[in-house]
């Protein structure tokens, strides 16, 4: 009598899989397709946080808690497709931080890298590793991993910026460390503008040796960025898939400005629409000026200045400018490139 019927085989296999469990083993062939997919499944959803919605909640938060008590008074933006994760994409965190005149967000440091992209207000500063920089709308500011930093506000209107951090990346490697400084403010040892003068004008001190993987320029003022962007159309047509897309660079080596977060800014002239494009990096966008919409698969998402929207990796999308449109963007592209994982597709 044969025992080799198909159902016998199946139930013997199931029994075998159960036997493996207590020994902390499993059969690869039951999981192979999931472990080694033929292509990425987009993580999370395309979504837009309109500033008209987020700003009133941010202002209300200031009636509930001070920057000091909160340590950082931030409303984080969580991808609706990744509930409970505190992530805006699979690898990136995003929050809107509010600081009022006279407040201080106390000094600390952590192994997560942070960027600030300034949304509104003026007169607030961030102090990073001994240097203060005052922030203006559209400025891109870096807080490198493990540098002491605090924020303060010498102006007279609320100041809001976007925080972008690589929290999920650091968490993946279980490499998170944090320390609070012994007082509210960490010492400021260099004058305002020092880094920009030394490293941000096309000059560099002779003999400069980098001690970090971050750009020594830690504030990229929008006034300069904007001037560069709007000069580009004079020299030729935009790239059909990306528009006039520029990356923030580290002047020491010409690479990306930060080791784990790729930061970019682009101009799409009024009426311009990109051809369909996708890449393996999930991307967070901030509408800086102008307006338009993004088509992600068949979904249309309209955006206006100060809105934040996200496009998951490997989703095909097109960008449409209804007026001259400036978009800031960040993603894990720099990390993917270093690991040989980055792929893009132009249609
Ligand atoms: O300003 O240091 O949004 O440590 C989240 C964590 C901001 C900051 C955030 C942080 C900060």
C-alpha cells in the first residue's frame, strides 16, 4: 500500500514545518518568494498633508505645551499606510516643529541625522556643534548625527520648519543613542556665518580635512538656491522626467550633503509636466513655491506652498506645475546608492 498520495505529502510537510519551529528553524521554500521578491511592493501610501490642515493643530499645540517641556514641540506626519510606525516613508521620519519667540528647545544629541527645511517665520536659530544659524523660509539646514544642537527664537512671530530624520534607518541597525546636554543651550564657539564663509562660497581652507561624512556647510540659504534654480531655464530645456533637479552637495567631496538622507530641490516651469518616472527611494516632497499636482498611479494629489506630500518607492508618478513650481525633496537615495540598491525607471 502506497503512502505517497499528494495529501499525504502535504500533511507530512506541514508536520515537518511544525517540528522545525521549536528549533528556531524554517524551510526557505515556504518563504522564498516573499523574502526575495521580483520587485518592490510600494511601502505606505501616497499622501499629502496640506498646511491649511496642519498649521492650526500646530498652533493649538502651543497652547498645550511649551517647547521646553516638550523638548521638541513637533507634530509628526505618519504615513496612513504605515499606522503606528511614526514613519512618513519606510525609511524616513517627518515632523513639523513650532517654536515661539523667546522659547528654547533644549540641547541634546543623537545618532539620528536631522535636516530642517524652513516653512515660515524668521528670527529663530538652530545651534549645531558650536555654531548658530538663523533660518529663513526655504533654507535647508543640517544637524549631523551626534552633534549637540538646540533651537531658539529671537524674533517675534511663530516659526515652523519641517524636520526630516533617518530614524527608521538607525532603528533598523539598532544604532540609536541619545544624550541631553547639562544645560538648556550648548556652547556657541564660532560666529554666525562661519561655516558658509569657509566652505559655502566655492572656497575651502587649504589643508581642510573632513572629520564627518556631512557637508561642513550646514545652512544652504534659499536666496542662493533660488537664484541658481531660476538661472537654469536660460541654459536649456528641463529634463523630461525630473525637471530642473539639483542636489545639495558636500563641497569636500562633491557627494550628497548628508550620509543617509539625500536632499534635492527642483524647478518645474509653469505648465510643465514630467514624463512618468519611478525609483526605489520613497520620497518626501515639500512645495516651496508655486503649485501643481502629482499623479501617483491614477490618484491625483493637488498641492500648494508649505504642503508636504509623499510618494512611496517604485510607484510611477508624474509632476505637474500650474505655476513656476519649486519642490524640495528628501529620501534614502544616498544610502541606497552606497549599498548598490538604487534603481530608477523612466517611461
Ligand atoms: O530637533 O532634534 O522632529 O531630536 C524629532 C527628534 C526633531 C530635533 C524631531 C528630534 C528633533
